[in-house]
């Protein structure tokens, strides 16, 4: 897996899961936990990341889209 260092936190009341959602545009199961493991001491800041905090994240696999069978009322 490759990693990426996100730009520093720029606004107050930013949580880690919000930061990750803004970056990847989706929820990724287990990504918050992996990010906390990769950044020792990050959890010590509490629920809100201080302005200027830089976070290194593991880049998740691209989302896969499963085809959905459409149901028609005329079938």
C-alpha cells in the first residue's frame, strides 16, 4: 500500500474521519484505525485535530461498483 501525507488541517473542529472523508469522498472501513496506527500520538489530541496537524494516510483501494439488477413493474 502506498501512503500520502495530507495537507495540514486548516479549520477548527475537524475530526479525523471528516478529514479522511473529504480526501477520499467516501467512507472506507478501517481507515480511521489504520491512520491512528500510522500516526502515533494523533489520538492524544482528542476528537478535534489542532490546526496545522499533518496526517499520513494509507491510500485505500479504489471503490468497486457492483451492477444492480433493475426491477421493472412490467416483468
